[in-house]
């Protein structure tokens, strides 16, 4: 239990926002496109829906060292070039540490202002005097307001600070970027109300031991939440990966059993990924079912379908499924690829390296149609694949794809006969 003093300001409608005398009919409300400006990083602009919206509040979360500060330091000078000075409020690193990071990233801009401060009232006072084109607060958990007596990072402090920064963004039209700590489960630390206050929530994903970084939008009031951006961490900072499919398949082994390429879809972008499976006799009373990058419950369901509909004996086998590159895919189009990879490893028969598969598998063993099939096929043809197994219903209205043989399948047994060499 901790005693807190109720804040005297910050409740209700933000000051400076025009009020209406009453409710308005929908037809009488003016509509128009939100004013946006580009950051110069196409992957970041696409995730936001086409650029940064004036007055928006963007929350970026991720594990320590994943690249949150690096990304914003690379973006801010580009915003300053087009709109004036930008302000970076640091509550965790000293100005000298940030200077060393900027030198390593090759950033040298007089328009980038560094302000080491954690008191919200001082931050807002300085921000109003500087009038920056964009504001970054690193991090929201270290910032506190004197209106509350609780410690920085507490639920009440995080919620009140975020609300005041949101009020400032809406009054001034200045975009505000907030960096948030995450818990051991990967969620942003603090109340869930923090994610409701802001306009956009972005998560950095990836293993610090690998070079890739994935930026995913889980909430976006000004765009789609299905888009992802792929970056590569280098000595000079984050570098955009414009062709993720080729990047994820660059180290794929040839003629290896249990390996298959699956056409996935992330938002509007088709991505070809390598899916691997390993089946080996178990030494335990209960066989192990382990999955990395896909839902473990989905693996158990597909194994049951394979035992019941295909007659495979997997009761005494350990099954390991991995999405190469550390991606986390939650799409039913991976079902056919999982079944093909598991069967390939079980029978020790490789899948042709120029073959790509996708399709949803039902409990009856049928292969169901998936969306955006043509976009997946064109991505496969662009990367040099020669054959594709897809649901039969997707093949009905599919135009011919140059240099790509299309094989429609209706059930998993028919698919495996065609895919295993």
C-alpha cells in the first residue's frame, strides 16, 4: 500500500482543444486526410501507414538493446531536416553517452537537441520554449510528475505522464515518441491503459544474438496493424531489409530433409520463410512437441490429423518445428508446410529446393484456400522457385504465373505425394 496525492490538473479534455456545444451528426463532420511527413526510412513509414501524423503519440517497446534508441536517433535528424529542430529527452543515458552513440551511427546534426531530464514539468516547459518538430521521451518509466508522490515507474506515474504528453501532442500538433520498458513476458511495463492512451504501439522483436530486427505494429489509429518492418543491425545502426524473403532464405541448406519453404503473408507483404522440422524417436514416456515461431497447440492439432487421416505413427516420435530467422508466424497458411516438413523428416525424404507450399489444413485432412494467393505466387516466382503446391480452390481463378508450375491439392495425402521427391 502506498499513499498518493490526487493530481490537481490533467483530468478531462486537454486544454486548447476546441469543444462542441453538443453532439454532431456524422454527415456534418468534416473529413480529410491526416497531415503526414516522411521519416526517410521506408520500412518505418510503411508501418505507420504512410508517415508520421502530426499530433500523434507513438509508443515503441522492446527488449533492452534491441534497437529502440538507435532507430529513433536515425530518424530524428531526417525529421529535423524537413521540419526544424527536434528534441530528445533522455532519462537513462547522459548526453555524452548519446553523443558517442551518434558518432558511431554517423549522426551529426545541429538540429538534434539532447535534454537530460526526468521531471515532466521541466520537460514540458523546455518543450514549449523550444517548439520542436518532434519530441522523444526515453523512457516513459523514468519520467515522473511532481503532482504525485509515488516513485517513477509506478502505475499512477506512468499513466499520468503519458496522459500529459498526449495532451501536449494534441494541443501543439507535435508528434511524440515514447520509449517503453518491457516485462519478462515481452509486454510494455505499466498499466494496459498506457497502450489505450497512445495512438500507435510498435514492438521490436528479434534475438540480440542475430542481426535481424522486426518492428511490428499492434495498434495504429492511422493505419493498418498487419504490417511489419524488417531491419538488420549493423555497426552503423539499423539498415532496412527491402527484400526479407531473400534474406531469410539466404542460408537455406539444399536437399535437407525436414526443410520446406512456405509463402506467408505479413500485412500486405508476402514473405517466403524456411520451415524446419525434426522427427526422432523419443526416449521419454511422453513424446515431446516443441515449436519455435509457431503455435505449439497448432502443431499438436496437425500431428493428430496426420495420425488419423494419413495413418502415420507419430506416438513414439519427438517432433521439433522451427521457423528459421526467429520470425513468429500466426497464419493458417503454414499448416501444409508444417505437415510436409514433419513427413519429410519422418520418411527421410527431402523436398525439392525449388518448391514452395502454402495452405490451411482442416481436421478432416482437407486443404483449404487462403487469402492473397496471387501475391504469394508472384513473390515465389520472383525468387526463382519453379513449383508451388497450393489449395485447389485457390487454383480455380488463378492466372498463369510465368516460369511457375502450379499444383492444386485438395487433401494432405495428395499434397505429400506431390511434394516429396
